[in-house]
C-alpha cells in the first residue's frame, strides 16, 4: 500500500508524527480525509499495536491536523 487515506484524526496524527507525508486534506460532508503517501501495512499496524512515537511530536502533529481541519487548509 503506497497511498493511504483515513478520516481517523489520531491515526493520521500518528502517521504524521512518524514523518509520513500528507498529500492533502479533503473535506467530504462532515468528514475530513487525510491522504498520505509512502504508507506501508506496518505503519498502520504500528498504530494499532501501540508503537511508540515521541509525545511532543505526536502533540504537534495532532495540533497541526486540527489546524488543517478548522482553517480549511490543504
């Protein structure tokens, strides 16, 4: 899996904290989908298996994505 999209804010924050590239944020109705490139299955399973990322890095990624949502940035 090379390209990946998710509406899960916490998964998207985890992927961003791991240094994955967000291609765009797309609003569809009430949901926002984050499109990533360079995603592997192990990146996704890492999230569900409680893989560690830095707390400050994760917080910054989460805040960045919230800004994208609330200010309509792509």
